[in-house]
């Protein structure tokens, strides 16, 4: 069978899944309480609410803002990030405004973020794209200066740090995701982590989570098919849309199901242990692309540490990005998010006056992401090198 690499993979253990399933059935309360305690301790938080997804957690955060956002004081969103940020905004019905992203560091363009914030805002959402660190000192200072709530989108932050302080610890509110393809998975699920008074008025609207047998089944399938020797089978089914970025219609927020909570709790150590391996693969990719390739690697800020959920590079133009993604699909190379958030049609009802975000436009046109997960092997790196450097590799 032809080997095909996964673009993204969360470390999954069959023994951990089985132990999690037993715990979710025999000790329903303990299945969620263990994860809650872990997050409170690891992130230095005052409270945590477990939700069915990271999108639900962000929506709950938006709905809990008091006073609520208005067109003159909207929520600020990065112009380039996961489409789920817009899904959360649409679900909550909040007004939004966008700030631009530096395509070479994947961090906010400071001047543009400050200009947007000082025009008036109720909250600032800042995201760790692919585990790249932000200058959290500057973002925190700006949020305090304008009186905005800082919402840290840490869905991709595992392994990131700023001045040795780990990602997930910087926001007034922090959003986590345990979905498929994240560095840490429970099959599904998310969390809203808070510092300060608990936002009971928002979390009270969550529907009760169920057992979640579907998430155990999904995780089991990922464990079985999450191998390059087998991945070609589901990847060949167009209806599954594996690796595609799609806008998801908002649904009613709900609490995490017991199986997803138990699976996330049981996979925490495995996820953390995989970070150093991701960094090592990223260093190898950086070495093989240095100097002779037609792509430009994105660079983390020097004072931070990157978790490298994926290894992002900029192709010369959109055509080259599409060509490389097609030729290297079997090696796990994929396009980044194909559309900047301000250009999604769903944004029209939320956003005020349009702002130019040229950095986000560059990312939508030219960004490629290379795999760094535990199943990446030397043969994958050699194929990537051969195409991006234009040389034959034996």
C-alpha cells in the first residue's frame, strides 16, 4: 500500500483510551474533575469550565463579556486564524474588528493592533498559531491600558512559551481545544479557563454533556488509521474532507462529554512528551530548507519558545503554494487557512468598517505547513527537501 503521511496527528494511546473509557463509565464525576484539577494547577487559573469544543469555549467567553461588545467597542480578532473564531463570533452575535498579522512571525502587527485597540474595543483575542509565541508582555500591557479583556486562544499553544512562561497562562480568559489534530486530544472537547470572578451567567447556558461514545469511536479510528501506511484509505474519500478547512455553522454550546474529558486527561502526559519531538523535527526541517529552498520559513520571536504544532513556511506566490501542496500531499504538506477571516462571507453581519490586512492576505495566498508530529519519518523529510530544494535525494 502506498504510504501517505498525515498533515496533523495528535498522540493517541490505546491503553489510555481504554482506561479513560472505564473511568468515564464507572466514575462519571471523576472523569471531568480530574481534567479540571489538572488545568487549574497547570495554568494557574481560578476556575475552569469544560465545553464540547474550543469553539464553544470561545463563544461562552464572548457571551460572558459584561458589558457586551458593541460596534464602537467590538471584539478584536486576528485577521488570520482558524475559521472557528468567526463561528464563535457569529454564534454569540458580537461585533468584531480585525487586526493584521506579521506573516513572518505569525504574531500581531503591533502598530495595527494598537491602532485597532485604541479606536475602542471590549476584548482582544490573540492566538498562538501552530504553537508560535506572541509578545504577551506587549499584548497584556495594551489590553490593560485600554481596559479590554484579554482572551488567549491557546487551542494550538501546547509547548509555546514567552520568557519561559507557558502558553495558556496569559489571558484573563484562556480557550483550549482537545479536538482532533491538536497537540493534545480527547477526540473532542474544549475548556474556558478564567482568572478572576467565575462567569456563571454564561456557563449556566451549557447543555449537559453526555457519555460521548462517538468520541471514543472517533479516537479509536484515529488510532487505527492514524498511520502513514493506512491513512491513504480515509484520505481518498472526498466526503470526509480530511485536511480541508471549512467554516462550521454555530451550534448550541454544551458541556464536554465524559469520555472526551477522560481521554484528554489520560493523554496529557503523552501530548507533553511529544513536544520535544516536534521541536526536533522542526529543527531538522529548518536545516534542510536553509539557503537552498524556494520557501521562506516563518521564525518565532527570539524571547519565546515554539511548540511547532506544524512547521509554517511561505511559498513565493499562491501558484507555487498550491503546486507544492499538491506535489507534497503524500508527505503531509498542506496549505494554511486559505482565506483571511475578514474575507469570510459570514463576517459581513459582524464587522464594521473594513480594515486592510495585507499580512493576512499574504498568509492566505502563500502559507504552507509541514508536518512535525510523532509519525513523521526521515523519508517524509527527504521528500519535502527534494521538492522544495529542487534536488534529487537518494
